[in-house]
């Protein structure tokens, strides 16, 4: 496996054009970057980015995904070439989505992965807290998430499961401010999770990071031959990549941890955000670049995946998980002869 190479273009008014077998990035007629097309798996553009028609055609021909997001990282459009996924796998996936038992089992695994990883964020924060008040609040939050995990097996349907997930998210985001450095909490205060648009700086940072994880998860599913639109936890809606959202759940706490690192180390400060009329908050171009660099560096970090015998980079984990999902969809059996369900990636 190779790490999915993604070019993130965040500089406003950039223009992307085709130059033989190379993608060229220009800003005010000045060439800022050249990237050979064979190095790319996807191109992600944030905000006001221009592209030449020949480049778009070539990206489609080479099956390099082109993703257009707004300044906040909200999905706008995606250009794709020929679908190369396994049609039999996709047919099985569509059939499985109508199987209530299978859908519930996969959805429960996705929620369990998200809640377990979120709980680790709070537990680590409680161990490293500077004050007893913060440590106590974070420990209580971890206990609340543990209660959610105990309740998951009893969720009889998707509505009940989504209710548990929603309550766990509420408890988690209520404790997250205790992980921000005390002297920065005024600038990065948050009152729960807000989006479309984010209402504070920390939520704006989270939305941006979630958008990048979402793109990687969708690309991983496509590489495994699955249909990103047909999921199990998230309801089917036109234009919604439901399975990509399912897969992304277990990776949200990784985005949260990176957001906290960027804020607490001063790599992102209050000046890196714009507050719009109506209260929406978005990252400025310079801050977006800093986040993208940090995100790409974080994906290079080695982790131990429980299903593999050797360490791999974090950026490869969505690819592994997409293949685990495909195995579950196909109904493959484990060494005990039992049907292998979906197993989320849990951070240790």
C-alpha cells in the first residue's frame, strides 16, 4: 500500500493548470508549485480556487479525484473519472444496507470506535491536567462515555443507537474546553459542537480538520471498491457520502487531538480566524496552510494497527479500515469460522 497523496490548495485566488504531465499552481501569474500527476491521488481546493478545463479533463482521465470545498471545509462538489470499484462488492454492499441486523452491527461498531477513541482523549487529558477542577471534569466525562459503551449492546435499532451517540457527543464536547490551555480559553471558548457555520474558533478548526479526514475516508473507500454513498449508521440522502461518514466517526478524535495540539502549542492563534456577519467563523488562508501542514505531518506518524504485524503511518489507517469494511460486507469468515464483522480502529 502507498500513502494516498493528496494536494491541498488553500491560497485564495490560486489557479491550477495542466503543464504536460504536471499540475502547476499559480498565484498572480507566479508559479508556486509543480506536482507530477502520477504522484497524486486527489486534489482538494478550499475556497476561491481556479482550474483550467484541460486540467480537469486530465484529472478525470487519470482517476485523480478533484474535491471542491468552501473556506470552512464544507463540501461543495467532487469530480471523478471512471469508477474502478468491484461491481460485485458494491452490489453486496447495497444488499447489506437493506439488512437491518447487519446495518445495526456495523453502525454499533462505528459508534463504539468513536466513543472509545474520544474517551481516550479525555482520559489522557485528565492525567495531564494542570488543575484538580480540569482533571475531575475530564474524568467525569470519561465515565459518561464508559456508560455509553456499556449501553451500546442494548440498542435495539438505529434510532436508539444514534440517540446514544448523540448524547455521548454532547457529553464529550462539554468537556473538551477543559483540554485547552487555561490562558487560551477566552479566545477558544466553545459551547458544544456547532457547524454550518461554526460559531467559534475551535469549532471552525474542527470543521476544517473533519473535512480533510472525510476526504481521506471517502478516497479509501473508493480504493477498496466500496460505494461511499451507501452507509449503515448515517441515513441515505442525496449527495451525502454516508459510508464515508460512517468510517470517519472513529477518526474524529484524531482531529480533535490535533486541533488541541495546534491551539495549545500556539501554532494557531486567534488572529488566524475571521468572524463573519451573523456569527460564522472561518480560518484565514495562513492558518489553513498551517493546519494542512500539521495534518499531513500527523498522518506520517507511525502507529501499531491491531490487525497488522507491523507499524504503519496514521495516514494509511483509513485504507486498512476500508478493507476491513469490505471484508465485512463480503461476509468473509475469521479463523473460527464466524462471519467477520466490522472492527473499528481503536487508539491505544
